C-alpha cells in the first residue's frame, strides 16, 4: 500500500488569486534589472567578508562622507546599501517559498507516478486474466517502458545480410 504524503487541492479561484498576486508583485518590482550571464560573472560576489567590508565602509562614509571624493554621493551609496540588505532578506523569503513549491511538486509528481505504476500493474494483471479493456490499457501504458517505440527491424533501413 502506498502512502500519500501530500494531499493539497488548489481551486481555480486560489490559482487565479496567486497568479494575480504574482503579477502584482512583478509589477511592483518591475523596475528591477535583469542581468546577463556575462554581467553576473563580471560583478563582485557578496560573501560574508565583502558584506562586512561594505558595512564598515558605510559606517565610516556616514560619519566622514568627504572621502567619497565626489564620485558617488553618499545618498546613492546609502540607497544601494539599504536596497541590497532588503533584497537579500526578500530573496531568502522567496527562496523558502520556492523550495516549498519545488518540494511539493516533486512529492505530487512522485505520488502520481507511483499511483500510475499501481494502476498499470493492476491493468496488466487484469489483462492477463482475460479482460480486454485492461489489456488495451496495459498495452498503451507499456509504451513508457519500451526503449524504442518501433521494433528494431522496422527502425533499420538496411536489409539483413543473412542468406
């Protein structure tokens, strides 16, 4: 007997509401840039050490903004620091939701595959017992287990040289 771990039903109304909320979220964050792979590779990666470096730089620049040498106004530096921290927290929340979605999809797909296997095995058994409908079902589902959909002699364009 199989165990059904996930048993969630999402109504059409729930699905529509989630789509609406995702659309709204995307619209509200629409000004966010999308980087190319080359741009991602080129940019500095923010590990713990670099985050600490930025925090120290920000604290010092807040007290002594003269050393920014006019290239970047302190307010722009502040916006980047605040936005970066907020985005990381937001990313963590989204990652958790994304993991839950992926894990639920994996579970639901695994359970549906297991149920299909049980159904297939039952149809095979019924087909062997003489049930014609079950035999047709089993034959149709057995395509999944074939390496090629056609027998070897029908897939080959060369004639056998056995004479």
